[in-house]
């Protein structure tokens, strides 16, 4: 079984029993995703990094409350999101999310002509501008689904809601986003 990546469940169990290297592997595995999640909420790279780091510390001390067999990623992202929200509230400011996490994401059309690439870039900027205008809850549910590729079950765990609630929140968020897109396109 050498060379096989260790699954999260095994790493969590080892970390619960004092294996710091196992928890370190979880941190390495999820630190980019945690920082991106925090950035969607805080809008500031330094705050996002701090929130992610603090969330990993809090998660470590909460491992004894982690439900055996549950997926680790959504549980961690819930802690990250809560920490980022708390930091933003403590700072008393509204996020100015640039959503660079989406700006660099490759298009599904990888072989675009230069003209096609320019049009795709313009559309992406319009969508990102509209996303910046959405409430935090809407931005987070859209980011979880479309930027971080979480499943509905993982989103439900990360948001602390039922799967049906995820579907309705995502549907409402997408409707709000669509409603903002024509207004953003008219300004161009």
C-alpha cells in the first residue's frame, strides 16, 4: 500500500491520538483551500491567511469533537468561515472581495482564439464584479460550489445546513447573481 495517499479519516484518527505529523499533512492538504475560503469572506489576503491559520489551530483543539467517519474538509471549512466572519466583524469592515480565486481559474474552453479569450475574460470580469455586490452568504455558497467544487453534501456540512437548504440557497444566490449581471453589462 506504499505510495497510496492517506485518506483524511486515517489522518484525523492519528492526529486525535497525538500524531502531529498526521495533522500537519491535513494542514498541507487544505491550507490553500482554507485561505481561499477565508479570502472570499474577508477580502484581504493577510486577514485570510490569519483566519485560516487560526482555524487550523481551533480545529486541532476540537478534534475530539470531530464525528468519526465524517468528512474532514467541510468540517474544517465551517471553522474557517466562522473564523473569517468573526475577524471581519471584529475589524468592523465590509469585505472588498476581489475573488482572485476565480479570476485565475481556467475556462472550460482551453483552446480559445485570442478574440474568444478576450470575450471570456470580459465575461469573467462582469461575473466577478456582480459577485462582489452579493451578500456574504451568497458569495460563500457560490464559491463553495463553483470555485472550490464542493459537493452538495460537503457544502451542507460546511454551511451547517441541510442539503435541501444548500440547493435553495444556491438557487437564490444564482438568481441574485443573474439579476446583477444585466446591470453590470449595461455599465460596460
